[in-house]
C-alpha cells in the first residue's frame, strides 16, 4: 500500500493543476493534517489495522461535508472497512480502487484519481 500511496501522491504532485500533496502513515497522522485538505486518499492492507485506532475515532467525530475521499486497498474487506470508516463524516467517497497482483495500472490509477477530484466541492479544493 505504501507504494500505491506513493504513486497516488506522485500523480497528483506531477499534475499541471499545482496541488500540494502530503503523505502520512497512520501512526504519524493527526486530524490537523486533514483539516486543510479538500481531497484525501485513505488506504490499508487489512480491515481494522491496529494503527488506525486514532483514525477510527477521528472519523466518528468530524464533519467533512464537501470534501472528496478516495479509498484503496488490495483487500475487499479492507475497502468495506474504509468505506464504513468515512461514512458518518459526510465525505463524498468515490468508487474504491482495488489493486490486484500488487501493481496498479498507471492509466487506470490516473483516471481513478481524476474521478475522486471531480467528487469534491470544486470551490473548496486548494491549489498552490
């Protein structure tokens, strides 16, 4: 998942739209990191990883209406977990991205990322 997260960050960072990208592991994540983001991506390899305890608590108590989220994994149960995790935050969740065989097709990944950006509040997406 780290490689896929890095690929997502690279595609966004290399886009001509000038988006800022920050990449965090669950252990190092803070709610303050999420607040300025109008589009975010969340991935894990298994459902309910121990490192997501803080993230689970955060998403129970935060309203992210108007923000878009892309969830990704190589595990169908993990995708269901991630979808349930963000459900109550009113985040606009795009179609989940499932990686099979350890590698993601670059064009499919790029199209998926663009579809997530289209789900967000276009007036609220920060560009730098």
